[in-house]
C-alpha cells in the first residue's frame, strides 16, 4: 500500500479580530501613529493595545503529522473548533498552511460545503457540467457520466430547473453525486451529509465504501459516530489543532466519548452542577459485590449492589422517588431503575445519613464503559438532580452471564432466555 | 512502506509560493472550466430578462447618441473632422470592453469568495474567463459598429479605413492585458481594503475622461498631448480610430511605451495576485 497523503508538521494560525479588516483610512492612521510612537488612535477607551496583536492568534493546527495509505477510509473526529475543517481546507488548497508541507498523490475531490460551485441561475444539468469542471473533469468525462450522476442523485425530474429553486437536501444530493462520480483518487467529505435524509445518507456511505474498495482513498469528517464506526478503518481525533489519537475506529470512539463524557473528578458530594431542594442529597456512589466489598469494575453476570450514600435534612417523608439511568457510549439509554416502579419500603424515621442500595443480580451489560445519571424526588418535589445527567461512570469487564462458559460482547445488553426445540 | 521510491507526488502544498509563479499548464488543464465560466457569465446574465443579449447593443447605442448630442452638438467638441456619431461609437466600443473587464476582474476575490472558499481551482481562471466573456460582448458591439460604418460610407462620408485595421487583434490584446493587470491589482488589494471597491467605479469614470474617448488628442494643447499619451489607453484608442475611420494620430513610439507600461502593470498584477491568492480566504 503506498502513501497517498503525507502531511508533515502542518501548522496554521489565524489572527483573531478585525486586523486590517477596516478601511484603508483606518490602517493608514494606525500605521502613522505607530511610526510616531503614539498609541493606536482607533482603540476603544479602556482596551489594551496589543502591539502587532501577537496575543490575538490562534493555532488552528499545530504540528500535525499524518500519513494516509491508498484505499484507506480515514475518519476525522473532534470537538467543534478542533481544526478538522481547517485541515480539510488546506488539503483542498482553499487556503495555504502557515508552516509544514503536504504531499499528495492523485486527484483530490472535495465536498466541503453544500452546493460547491453551483450557480443559482443555471439549471441542475448545467451546474453538473460546471461543478464537474471545477472539480477537474473534462467535458467529455462529464457527458459520459451524466446519466449515472442524475440517477444516483434521484433528481431526474428536477435536473432542468435552476438550482436556486432546490432545497438544501436536493442540492447536497446533486453535489455528492457529482463528487462521487468524479473518480478522484482522494475524496474528502466534510460533514455535508447531515443535510440529507437518512436514506440518502445510507446511500452516500455505501458509495464511499465502494470507492474505497476500488482502491481510492476517502477522508471523512463527521459527527455521526455510528457512521464513522461503520465506515472507517482508521480514525484520528483532533483536539485543539493537534492529533490527539490515531487508531482503529472503535478505540478512537471510546477515547473520544470518554473525553467528552467523563464526569468531573471531584466526588459527588462536592458537585455543584445540581438542582433540587437538597432535602435529601446523594453524597457518594459505590459499586459493591454481594458480600459488600467495593468493586473497581463490574463483571458481566456478577451480582452487584449500586450503593448511593445520602444525607437528609428531613425526618419524615411520605415517598421517595429515586431513579438512575444507565447510558451506553453513544448516549442511548439502556435502562432505568426507579424506586417507585420497582418498589421501595421506606423506613421511619428517615435517617440523617444512610445508604440507598440497588441490588442487581446477574448484571446484564457487556464489556465497556457506561455512564449514568440520577434524579431524586422527595414527596414529589425534586430534591437532587445533577444537570447534564452525568453523575458518574463505571466499567464493565467481560464475564459469564449465561453461566454456560460462553462470553459475548456483541450487543451491550444481555437478556435472560432459554432455547428449546421440539417437533411441531 | 518504502517511501524513498515516492518522489513523484502530484500535488505539493507549501506555506509560501515563489513570487512570480503562474502555472500555465495547470491553467491549461482547467481550460474547460474557463469555457464554462464564460458560458455561465454570458448565459446567466440574461436568464429572466426580456431583452437578453440585445442589451449588449442597446447600451452602447444609447450612450453614443447621448454623447453625440451633448458633446457633439451642445459642447461642440471637435472630432478630427469625423462624423461625431462614428467618432463616439468607436471610442465607446473599445472603451466598454476595457471597463467591463476591469470592473469584473476587480471584483474577482470578493464577488467569488463563496466559490473560492469551497473548492480549489487556479484562481486566475476567473479573470481569464472575464476577458473572454466580455470579448463576446465586444464582438457584438463591434459588429454593429461596422454596420454603422458601412451605412455612413454609403451615405458618402469621407472615412477611410486602412491597413491598420489588421492591428485590431493587437489592440484588443493590449486592452485585455491592461484591464487584466489593473483588475487583478485592485482585486488583490480589495481583499483587505474593501473601500477600494467603491473607488473602482468612480475611478473608471475618471479614467474615461482622461483618455481620448470623448475628444481626440488633437484638441489638446501641444504640451498636454505628451502627458495624455502616457496613459496606455490613449495610443490604443487613437490607433483604433485611425484604423477604422482614417483620422487621428498614430505615434508608434507612444504605442511602444504603452506596450511596456502594460507589461509592467501585468507583471506587478500577477505578483500581487499570487501573494494574495493562497491565503486571501482568511482575510476576505
């Protein structure tokens, strides 16, 4: 496999604010004042004068090194502002780097925004020619592929209407169809698919997979994590302009999620991002096994107790509604255990310090990291709720759930069941 | 992976490019794109209009009529003994080409920031497309000019088109080069200083008055004539009129100077364009 993209020490900085974004008059005034050693005459009162504005820079990318092999589908993920779009813009030659160099082998086709190169007054057909030519195809090539493109975009009815009448979904269908049939050796796609509907997104991802199988390379930036996991063999995480991680998809996604989803390091009692009357407040959380010993992590199939220690300001309560919700890495809710649903016998008088234990036999989740949030209502009034619903996280390691000696981690949840065969 | 084998990269991206760097092969590769932009400029302008391309003819016609009335009849500026109508029309035809290309080119970066920000193609493609799309307009106007020329000759005017007509391609080329050069200088500067854009429309008007469009060089006092000819447009316009109408002055030395001036302006323009092209998306 040969290297098709070689990025060495790539850095890009942007200057913030309106540098020279003013008029010629303003800039000349500033310059004359600078020569005379006087302060900038155009600063507002109280603003500091950053000579040359050295502090108002941001390194959108800093020392990025990356090699991409032919036929790879590389996913690029990261928080907003991590530098993903900047990286793609530089690769697409829309802007130049501040430092470093990039070497590319092959034609590059990019889909950085919906409707690249579309002229609103021209029809879809005319825009296909225009768009294709911009992306480097010759008119013969485009003519050859015209039917395929129209068919893929499902726009044959609208192909002779001016593009200004298209919705954004229609525009992106057409734009992607052109870019995909361009047959570039390297295809770069930046978050444009979010605009299309689910059916179209599936089609595009399928097409991107086909492209890679043909030996071409795809760079895919998205926030659609399931798509990234499904499509990409390799994923890099960008964080504040640097490559934070570069590994296989599933690992990268775990790292990404744990970095954004990890609850703060302080103990529950010190957490202040919570709402409620605090009549009863949860001050700590522990996982214990049946014997009462604290556990570092849960083994699938183990009998565990989720223990919540609390402090109470009230002596008598009529009802206690406590629930905790366990979520999977992609944020989907797996299950919720709630006292009013499964039953809780209150004790009287209500203790000032106590433990609320939830006993879960044969823990049904498979290997992974899970987070949970909780909510507590006392007599129907919210007493404790951590905003954002991420109170803590816990790890599960593989274990024997079915008591058959077979271990599986295919799906997150395991369900008790029995198999039987009989003649009908 | 044995990377030492791979020294044949297709694209290499560096922070800085050399000062004078036009990749003509790349522009040639994108020639289909130039064709499509010309098509886009020409066609898109007239969609949803009634008169369509007829505007290319109507506008200079009306300007010529107005000039004939105001400068010819009312102000009575001499026109080298030529029929005023033809005198003004010839000036307008060649001037319109120049000013159209100049105005369109000066707006290259700002007007096309949307498309430049989304996809890569050699930025020089846009100004080049302008030259050709405005050329089509010129040809239409020129054709009508020739019609009027024919009409006036038939009416018995003593106009004498001569061998200098063959220099028309050269004159067009010089006008194109000048408007291109000035246009890209202005567009490079407007990426940072938007007020220059306003100056352009106003400046082009002034430039027209400074050039011998409304008046022939011969009406100027002797000592002014030299300074007026420093304007690279002046010798070209005068030559154009001489070629088709038979009167006016040809000064080959001034023409040569004009050629030199235009080359210098073009080179400066290309240098500035290159400098701005790679990073203007960050400041425009």
